[in-house]
């Protein structure tokens, strides 16, 4: 374990000053991705049928803990705000649907932006590494291959790290966007279905 820590430290030092922002960006991005994966998985898990959701609305009874899906969440949110006036309840149901639909997109834009920034930071590291290499050439000429290798190594490591952070981030962003669209469709369809029970 200690050996891995030292290898990681050496890798970060070899990449130069751009590696710290890349590391922070990666941690934040994966924290948001894990947050969204857990949240959306919970909404897919043990989802109640629409007919059952309609029965709960008709009886004005909140679903028990056995129902954890997106339909159960919609019913709970709606019943907590319900006024028992059918006309007002239709507006409350629409507002609840809109709130839940907007909650599906939370943090997704940030994940996409962070995964897009990562290769740009890698490119910045490439530029700083090449500047270091040319500084060495200016001082020592082409005779000091070891000093030149440090700058080239910095350039390549930051480019590699930027791509390693960006590619999985972009994949997960697309995956989460598809799940979000699926959940938004389910929420909207259930909201339309529940109006007949108001």
C-alpha cells in the first residue's frame, strides 16, 4: 500500500503543476457521478406500477417503504402538497412532476463540463512540459538528454492523465443522460396517468 502511494506521488510530481488541478477535477467529477448513479438506481429499483400509484392517490395514502421507485417518489411528493381540491391538485401534480423532472438533470451538466475540461488541462500540461524542454535546450543545448526528457515526460504524462480522466467521464455523462431521459419519461407518463384519480 505504501509502495502504491509513493508511485502515485512520483507520477504526480513527474506530471508537473497541472496534475493537482487534474486530480481535484477527477475527484469532484467521480463524486458527482457516483452520487447520480446511486440516486438514479434507487429510482429504478422496486418501482411501483402506475395502477398501484393511482390507488394510493385515490385513497390519499402515502406508499410504504417497500416502494422506492420513481412512481412512489412522485406519489409521496404529490400527497405531501395535496389540497383535496381537484382543480388545484391538478396544478400541484404538474408542479411536482416538473420539480422531479428538473431534479433528474441535477449535476449532469457539471459532469459533462468537468469531463470536457480534463483534456484541456492535459493540453495545458503538454504546453508547460514543452516550455520546460525548450528552456533546457536554451541553457544546455541538445547535449543534456536527461534534462530534456523531464520536460517531455511532463508533457506526455499530463496529456495521458487528461485523457484518462475525460474518456470515462464522457461515457458516464452519456449513460446518466440516457437514464435521466428514461426517468423523466416515466415521471411525465405517471403524472398524466394520475390525473384521472384526482
